[in-house]
């Protein structure tokens, strides 16, 4: 499959650069639970280089699979929007918030962390009403 085992020093460097967190979901993970993810997947022409690796939890690494980071963010957003739409009791409020979110997300794709917090904020607002 083209993957190689990276030395402990490389794995520690990547883990420490991520401050012991999964770069995809932000959860704190132990060094032993860390999986190395290819930012640009090998299946898409990515290289087995340190600069193409990131610290992830196993769940996110499996979920991301062989897609590019921007496609992963788009997929997570689609899932969030669908699940919230299906599970909210406030359909009219969600309809308004969904339109606002869609506008915000289109403008914020350059900053995925900010996009995530906007999603969280709107979700919190929805659950309060």
C-alpha cells in the first residue's frame, strides 16, 4: 500500500506540533492512540513525507479516508446540516439558521476552525429555543 513506518522521533514531533490533539476533531488523544494521517492521501498522489502527515484520532482518520482536507470539511458540514435538520423540533427556526449558516460557511472556507465554532454557536442557539 506504499505506507512506511515512521520512527518514534517523527511521530513525537507530529504529536507535539498538534499539542496532543486530533487536528480534525480537536479531541485530546494520547500518543499511543494517535494515528498518522496523510494530509494529501497516497491514493491521490500524496507523498510519504513528514510534511504530508498530521496527528489524528483513529475515528477521524478512518472517517476521512482517502479524501482531501477540504472535501472532508465539506462532508462533515453536510452531515451536521442533515442531522440537525432531521433531529430539530424547531423546523422554522432551523430553516432560518440553515440559510444563515450556508452563507457564513461559503464565506469562511479559508478558516475551518472559525467555521466549526460558527456551527457550534448556531447549534447552541437552536437548542436553547
